[in-house]
């Protein structure tokens, strides 16, 4: 799905309380494309539940996450 964007990155704004969004995080430092972006950033410790900006990089899929 994201193959055309591999190697690119983009800035994302995660709003406050985005940890209340339903979804499952798959991964620990690299995340599957079906993991909610802001939940993954909170899980990784990049931002707090109060929100913030993150940089998301697109890479090819992995065998495990």
C-alpha cells in the first residue's frame, strides 16, 4: 500500500488525548502500517498523551515487528 512512498517521511500532528482512540499498536520501535500513528508515538515515548508533532518515516515491511 505504501510502497510508492517508501523512503519518504512526513510530519504529523497528534492532538491531545489521542490515546483515547481505539486501535491496536503492532510493533515496538518500528510499527506496522495498520497501527494508529499517534498511539504508536505514545507507545514509543516520542510524545505524551497531551499530543505534539512527530516525524513518520515510511519503510518497507518487515517479517516481524
